[in-house]
């Protein structure tokens, strides 16, 4: 049994006036039911709460202040979930509301708890309906209209595919709103293929994401071995076609050298709290030899991180990757450049590595 994570942006969940797009709910609900009947598990990641809240209180446009965004989300979230619950119930399915914050994903223990809860819901036959908990988060609303949230949920659960439904028919070489003749990119084997394309960041008035956030989400998912499709959510049957492997929208192929779920979490979900600058020898040891980072190769420490925090490792202004530090910034500042026997004299209880190789993810 496979797992498909499907994400819907505000632009297809809500009309420009903030009203629900009932046809989209109907199409997606029908496709989810068909996939479930075929033995596929499905998680829905949905935007739209803020858009519905804006409409409910007749605001002229999407607000920008964090407290206003949170308040609008609080008003719209209930209606959004009710719409999904009603649609799925009509298909004979049980919906389960799951609200997440950036903290829930970025902390390893809580992210594992999120994964366990979602797996239990799937085991019970429910369809999780996931949204960012905009009402309580203290961070800026930066999941990229839930594109990155959907990708991280897919990675956490080891999904087979991620489908990002949007208002356009896929990724174009240039912005189709500015160039109607722009060709669609149907297949992407490597994200590097897109370097020459102009990928816009603009969003519509009700959303916060853009095509760039979808490409980043695709890069995250494919690096973990998850095939990703960007396609139009304004056409019936799109989800079912994408999940069935049909040629539709833009297909991002899963990487053949996928990284594990822990290193995917570390690379993409865990924010860095500081930087460790290393010399050439340490850079070679990390990148080519796959060994741990030792204090002798550290030349500079930036930031006030603690042991267990994520830090970027940098050589010659180039980020080599991210790892979990075994020492705090203060401790590392005292022992950087020293050999192991010298460190033991200063910090007898200190770990032998600054970053263990199993806790490092290359950039």
C-alpha cells in the first residue's frame, strides 16, 4: 500500500472573493475516494483558512500583520475543515484535522510524534487533513503556502509521491502570466536543469506561496526519494492521474541517491542556530572521506548555539552542510584547533567529535 500526499493552495481552495471552490473539493474528494478504493493511503495538506477568514469579515485584501493573519486564520479554519469533512464524509471517508507549526516539524522528538500520529490515523482508515496552525505559531508564516509543509509531511511518512495542486498546469520556463506562449516543463530529472529558467515567486492576493516554493518543495521531496508532480487543481481527475503515474503537469523524478529521513529532516526542516568555519582538511574529511568533524579542523565559531542544535559547516564561504553540534558555541570556542588529547584536559566530559558523521547532512 502506497501513500500520496496532496497539497492544495489557497488559489484553488478559495475564489478571489474568498468563497470556497466547491467544484475543486468535489473533484479532489472523488479522487481521494478512488485512490483509497485502490488501496492507496492519502494525506491532504490544505491552505485556505486565512482566505476564508478574510472573506468572512469582508477585509479588502489579505492582511500582512502577523496578528491579523492569525486572527483571520482562526475565523476561517473551522469552515475550511468543515468543508473537507463534509466532502470526505459524502465519499464514505472519515476526516481527521491535524494542525502543525514549524516547531512541530523542526524538533526531532515532536516530528517523530507527528509521524506516529499520522500513521495511526492512516491505520484507522482516516484521511488526515493537515494545515499550518497559523493561529498560534510565533514564527512568520513561512511554510510557503504549505508547499514545504506538505513536502516535510511526505518525507516524515516516507510517502511514494507528492502532488502539489495549483492554479496553473505545471512549471513553465517563464511566468505564463507574463508570457502566454511559455512552454511547460513536463519532466525534471534534476533540479539543476531549472537553473536557466525564470521561476517566479509571486502569489495571488489570497495566498502566500509561489512557483518557487513549489520547486523547493519538490527538491526536498525528490532528494528523499519521493516523486513529485505540480499540476492544475482546477481540472477534474488531476490528483488521480498524477497519483497513477500519468503524464500530467510537471513531474519531478525521485533522486536515485536518496537521503534518509533523518538527514532529510536535518537538511530541510531543522533551522541552523549558528555556523562552524572549518579548514580545508576538515572540509575534505567531511565531503570526500565521510568522517566526523573534529575540533582540530575548526577555525571559527559563529552564533550562540547549544549542544544538540543544528549548525551550518562552512569552508571558504561555501556551506558544506548542516549537522547537530556535540558541543556548545562556548565550549567549541575554547577547544577549536586542538587535538583530542588536549581537549580532554580542558573538557574531560566533552564528546570526541564536534559533529558526528551520522549527524551531518551535506548541502
